[in-house]
């Protein structure tokens, strides 16, 4: 009986190792990206909720609220998003912290304080906070006239031999281009707003600058005087990667809202982050900002991924192999102990 059991466990060990080896070759032979795949869209929000339920206790939320209150200027977009998630989760702030929040709100949102903040934002984009940037600065920037004005100004700089803002040029040109879809034009305008605020991530700035060097006919820039002149400015065949990137940004902006999207995009480190953030934003909507603040970027973006089927098969195969190996060792140890006992008794 014991021999049959050992034979069975040995066979199971061999089969499990062979299966695991074949799965590993299939998995890693296709590159490490096969370890993870996109989570199904209808499961992302459920995973966000599961992660929040695990970590969003009074200590985590209270600490984040305290940190946001200490910022200068205070980021009410993020602060209100965290407070909304706290309310949804049924987490109450300590009375002293709740009092500090209300005192800060009264200070920052009085009639005169809000008017002063909005006026500073309208005059200087670097003075804009995320909660006021769209109502106070948006009307100044998000228009075709603003795009044309920016191109004319940068064209004059080019003629004078001064430094030209390549990011502003390509985003303004995209905003006026007849062949670009309206949603992408809107994303270009909001990206330009992020650039002037100093809120655009470095990787996106570099990508847009590189694209401008390839896709813009710089000799035609000083000739731009009318929106129709943009057709001479852009090389359409060099523009597609930038339009794809802006399409990803548009998905974040549509999901999380314009101000929330600008804030979230500023936290991305590369195009892969942007793609995952787009999927999470489409699933979680305006809750994405609060989830980002509480969970952190890495944990939030992981909700858009799951282990691939091949990875799960590898884990299952290795687990079966380990179980079989333990069984073989236990069976051998038991047999040895029984033989030793019989010799002593005999």
C-alpha cells in the first residue's frame, strides 16, 4: 500500500514539474508582460473597493487629511475627494481634525478669498489650484483664439531667435488642426493648461517636445495667422503617437473629470501608467482621485491588472509539485521509522 502511495506521489511530482516547466517556458518565452494582463473592466471598481476596505481605516484617512491640510496652498480637490471616500466608507474624522478641516474651508472659501485666488489664477497659471483651474483659467486657455494667439507668439519668438515652447506649439497646433477629433482637441487644451500650471509630468513634456521636433514644420510657424494655416505647420504622418497619448489622457479626463484628470495625470511616470490610469478612471469615475490619495498610485494602478492564466497555472503546478514532494518525503520518513522500530522490536 505504501509503495503504491509513493509511486503515485512520485508520478504526481514528475507530472507537476513537467507541467510547471512547460508553463514557465510558455510564460517567460513570451516576455515578462505575460505575467500580468488587463483586469476585466467590470471588475476594476470591485477591486478598488476591496483594496479601500482593506486599508482605508481611521488612521490612514486621518493621516492623509492632516497631510493635505498642511500643504500650501491647500489642495481642496484631493482633500474633498478623501473626505468623500471617508464618508462612503463610514470612517469619521476625530473631532479636532474635523474642526481643523472646517476652519480651513472657511478661510479658503470665503467670498473674498475665493475671488482673490481665482483672480491670481486667471492672471498667472502657476498660481492656480486644481479646484479653481477650470472655472478661473479654463475660459482663458480652452479656446481656438487662445491656441492661435499662442502660435503667433511662439512664431515671433522663433523669428527673433528666442527659445520657443515646443510643448505649447504642438498642443496649440493640435487644438486647431481640422483633422483631429474634437475630444482629442479638448485633451490637448487641458494638457496645455497643465503645462502652464507646471502640473504636466516630465515624461509627457519630453514626449511632446520630441514630437514637436518631428511633426512641426518650424519654418512655417511664423507664417501662422489663421487657423487654416495650421495645415501647413503639422506633418500628419509624425503625429499619430502624440494623438494616441492624448487619447489616453482624454479617457482619464472623461472619467475623473477635467480637474481631477489633470491632477491624476500629473502623477503618472510613463505611458504605461497613463494607460492603466485611463482604465481605472473609466471604472471608478470621480472616485479615482480619492482612491489614489488613500491607496497610493502603485496600489491603485495594480487594480487594473490581474495575474495571467499562464501565471496562475504555473502557481498551481508548483503547488502540486510541492505537495507531492512533501508527500514523498513524509512517506519515506514514515517507512524508515517503521523499519527502524521493527528492527528494535525484533
